[in-house]
C-alpha cells in the first residue's frame, strides 16, 4: 500500500496547479484592460499560443509602425521552450512577410 494521505496530497497539488493555470489564462486575457498596460488595447490581437498577443502599434491611427509579439506572464511563471524560441527568432531578425494568393 502507498503512503497514507499521499492520494489526498496529490489531489490537492493537482488542484493548486490547475487553479494556477486558470488564473494565468484569466490574467492573460484581462491584461490589456489593467492600469499600466503599455499598449493600446485596440491595437492588439489575442493569439494564445505560442505567444499571447500580436500588437500592431499605430493601427488605431491607420498606420502600423511596429509589430510586437507580446507574452503575458504572472507570478513566477517562465517562458516555455517554444516561447523562448519565438523570442530568439524575433531578436535574431528571423521574421518574414509572406503572402498566399488563391487563384480562382
């Protein structure tokens, strides 16, 4: 038999982690409406994964001057490996514009 109370401790840990994830997701979507948010909420688009938002700075004035990939974090959360890869690609200038046209 296992350690007495181990099942309850595991359930409590799973519940705590689940609440933490849900809290983080809620804050990600709430962030643009919080005081001190550094971007115009009308200029952002939620993606969710692998980054939370793409910001089109200047969009509200009709002229996009900058595109920003924005990840929202709370508490002690860290970037995932994929998020670090995206950050590194952006910082290295590995960004491409492409266009796909449907003929017909």
